[in-house]
C-alpha cells in the first residue's frame, strides 16, 4: 500500500504470517529502499504459506515458521515465476514455529 501511495501509510495486517511479516506501517528507511529496489510485491494466501510449510516438513524435514516459508510459497504456488537464467535464493526460518500447526 505504501508503494502505491508513494509514502509510508498505516494499513491493517492479518494472516498466519502476521507476527513476522505484518508491519502496520513501513518505516521511512525501509520504504525508501523498497521504493528504489523492489520491483513488485506478491501477496499470498494463508493456504499457500501453510502448504509451503508442509512441503518443507514432508520433503526435507525442515520446520519453518509461516513468515519463513513465504518466499518458497511464492515459488510453489506459481505467484513468482523464475525467468531463464535467473538465480533465486530462499531464506527459511523456523524460529517462531508452532509444530502443532502443521498437523
């Protein structure tokens, strides 16, 4: 919303990744970096994120928090498509994970 507005704005936050990705307002420094370097923003459903968590656990035995599984969710869901020759890295974090949430 801040990128669309051209300045930091207040916004509502929700979803399973809200505790790690849900800032109500982006700061000036983060906004200026995003304005200058972020090509686009991708929003994902809670189900896409949860499925990414399940895939990480079932296939690799990696336990990831929702925010830490979001980048992979963008790839697995097709919301982000890798272009030929592009190199992509995905950072995965499990520091704020509820293991019972994957059941």
